[in-house]
C-alpha cells in the first residue's frame, strides 16, 4: 500500500523537524518546507495527499496559503489543515473562513500530533 504523503509548512526549522519525525514514525511520507518558495517547489513535485500549514509565516499566512490553494484548479481538492498555537475556537473559526478541511492546535503538544493527524486523515481523506 502506498504511504500517505503529507506536506508540512512551518517557518521554524526545529519545529518542522520535530513534526516531521512524529508523522514519519506513524508511517507517513512527509516533506517539510520552511519558506513559501520551498513549499511551492515541493507541492509541484511531491503531490501530497494532505497539507498541514502553520498560520504564522513571514511570507504569507497559512490562511492565505489555504485560500490560494483552494481557489486553484490543480490544488483545490487537496485537504488542508491549519496548524497553529492559536486556541481551538479561534482556529475552528479561521478554518471555516478560509475553506480549510480541518485545524489542529499546537497547544495539544507534539505527542498529540500523530494521533490527531490520524483522526483527521480518516475523517477527511480515506
């Protein structure tokens, strides 16, 4: 069975590596980007099943990225999850406003990341 591909975007290299390690342990094929340019390059060559984007990015917010991808024909069907240190209520509202398929608060900790992504993957994609 093909591994599910997840594309992470987070401007913190350290956080990105920790998130990537957690998801790889759960059997996902994960690529990470810390810049918008790197994200766009990976998006074209990696063809992710799911995009997990941080909200607070220096070049564009995760909300902006989500809006753009959901309006593009070739990326509109890729599920996008907003991932941020914002609280659940605020994230839920933002996800609804930008058309994200889900949201996940970093306040739950890295331990919960794999479990939450598994749940989201089951409910959103497969």
